[in-house]
C-alpha cells in the first residue's frame, strides 16, 4: 500500500527502559514523510512506567492489538478526528494484530517494516 498523498498517524509502543522513544518516533515520522505522506498525529504507549507495569514491560499489552484496548480506542478517535487514511506502527505487527487493528481503527495499518519493502 502506498502512502503518497495520505494523511497518516504514527504509533509507537515502548518499554519504560527505552529512553529514546521520542527520537524513534521522529525517525518514523521522517520515514513516513519521505514516502510522500503527511503525519497528522502521533500516539505513544509506554509500558513499565507504573510499578505494576515493570514486571511485564517487555510484553505487549494485548496479543490481539499490541497496545491496550483503551489506547486502541484513543488511536481510533484520533484517526477519525484527523481524517488519517492510514496508521503506521513503529513496532512489528503480526498479521492477526494488523487485521484486528485495521478493523478497530477503520483504515489500513502498517508497521515500520512495511515501509522498507
């Protein structure tokens, strides 16, 4: 799927150990822009920031969607409000996660790996 001319949301899921998450999101936004898309929003979920999350910080919140259900709803609202035609995750996604997220978000969902092909 080409991104040229599309408005895109970029999303990242990070462990609290990842201190460079803002720079990584900037790199993703730059890669999306280089493909001719316009980044209209960003969303970040960090795991392990709270005491309870530290034990599970290297695992996804959900095997279905990678991010939490609440974060998925938040991204869906942002996508609808911005009119974005696609969402690009920094993180690798399984085929199942991509399908579920596309249904929840109402648009095509890509990962940063897809940008390299």
